[in-house]
């Protein structure tokens, strides 16, 4: 099956802990994105990558980090510096300007 | 002014009627416009894209673009309860392969 796989579906973070959200795609798309969605809100861009080994900050990058070592993978780390991490995190990849989304990861704080 | 603005709703429409969703954007050089549907607790799915002025129809959905007035709209004909969802408008940023999303309009179709 072609698509974008995010894991885990649910994640809990303890105070002071870093957690990593996985995003894998087999669509052969060059560009990948991470968004954060808070209840009743739209999507806010955290980081994006247009090519392997390169990525750019989005609008709310503080407290997050990413890597893009392989075309298929774009993991997001939520660091302890992100004081309000509870949200729905969405990964996307794009063909041209059309973005396709994974199923998302819900992150909560214990 | 937000880059992409939508009325958050909720917008309530009777079953079988036409639902009209609107979106305005601030960047005059934007060239690509998208409507995504997001069911509660799920991820967004693309339902329409539009690139030139005028109307684009796909089944019960019609996207309308007016670049001079900087708005894009989505019409849903013969609304069904399954159309109840949040609709997100997205606009590309010229020179960067990224989109800016509006906050979404929550649509409820009443049987």
C-alpha cells in the first residue's frame, strides 16, 4: 500500500522528556512536512524538508527538531523545551503543491 | 491580518441544500488553492484544488477562485450528513513549496 505512515498513534510524554514521532512515506515524494493542530484550530507548520539532508523551520519550530537522512523518513523530536506539547501532530508529503497527510499522532503530557 | 482567513462556524445547513464555504487570503501572488476535508479526530484529505480564476466542478463539489478579490470558495450541492466535517482552505506560498492553512470552517448537515 502506498501512503504515509505515522507512529505511534498515541504518545505520552513525561515532563523533561524528549519524544520522537515517526513519519515514513513510500510515495517517492521529495518534500515532507510536520504540522501541529490544536483543538478547533487550523494547521501550523513546524518544519519542512524539500530534499534529503535539508530542512527549514516553519512558523512554530521552537522546541522541536527534525532530521531528513532518507527520502522516505522525516522524524520529529519534541524536546523538553516545548512547554506545551499536547496536540495532534500531522506529517505530510507533497507532489508539487499538493500535500497528502498521514493519520496523525496524538501527543499528551503525563 | 491572517494570511488565510475562514469563518470558523459552525455552519449549519439542511440536508439537500447547498453549503457555501468561503476563504480569503492576503498574498496576491499565491497561485495554488486547495480545500481539505477533516472529519473529527482524523487527518485532512484533499477534495479540491484550483489554480485559475473561475469555477472548477467535481461531482457535488465546486471550487470558485477570484484572484482579483483574493477569495476562494467551496460549494457543496445536495449536502449529505456525511459532509459534516471541518473544511480547511490552504494557499501556496510562492517561491517555497509550502502551504498556509486557514483555521477551518466546521460544517454540520442536518437531516
